[in-house]
C-alpha cells in the first residue's frame, strides 16, 4: 500500500495553508470515527475489544482537537471541510459492520493509510506541526499494534482471518482512491 501521488501531495502540502486544509479534513474524519465507533461501543462485549475501541475513540477526539487548533493557527477553518462522495463511503462502510473483528480490520486499513499520510505531512511541515504529527503518529502506531494483536488472537478461523485481511485492504484502497479529489480540495 502506498500514497498514490506522494510527490504531487508533498508539493501541494508544502504550502502551510494547504497543509491546514489537510488537517481540517482529518478533523472531520476523526470526529466522524469518534461518532461511528462510539456508537458501536455499547455492542462490543469483549472487554479487551472495548478497551481498544475506547482508546481509539479517545485518541481520535484528542487528535481532532490537535489538528483543529493547528489548522486554525495556520488560517484555516477546521469545520470548512465537506467530504466528497467517496469520502462519505468510508464512513458508510464502517457503519455497516457489526462484527468487532470486521470493525477493527477496517480501522486497521484506515490507520495504515493514515500513517503513510502522517509521514508525508511530517516531511513538509513546519516545526510546530511536526510536533503535533509526532504525537499523533505515536498514538497511531500503538493503535495499529493493538488492532493487529486483537485480530491475530481473536479472529480464530482461517475464514475470519481472510475476511479481516480483505476488509483491511478494502479500507486502504478506498482511502487511496480519494487522494486525487483531496489534493484538488487542498489546493483550491
């Protein structure tokens, strides 16, 4: 998995206003993940899974606040982002999953792609934005480790392991698919 057009994205995001727009997009996404994943928390019965989900939810809220504040400091309205149709599909898929392994596998694909973007953002960011990205990256690395560990232990059957891998790949592909539209928005 990779970012589709990393050099174009770096060029666009080298402009601090455009990087602020990327942060704004993530504010929207993180708040939506908090709402969608938070709505599923009550139905998660396994305490280990509940702890992982609660951690991801809390950290997403924290990350949304960090990115929101930084976007505002860079001159962008963090509530100005409106998702594209493909962007909305991301959350529709997540909402449709009821099985914890399915939700975690989809989240894992999302986080894998997000980590690639964070690394790219870091390369073009100013010092203050880099500190924020480092903090978020640390949490995301832990989330990836927690989700991978849970799936490995609890997926159980080869069929469920295969399904988890398919959902992870689906999430990664959907996130990659929307990159071109996002680049246009960042630069607008």
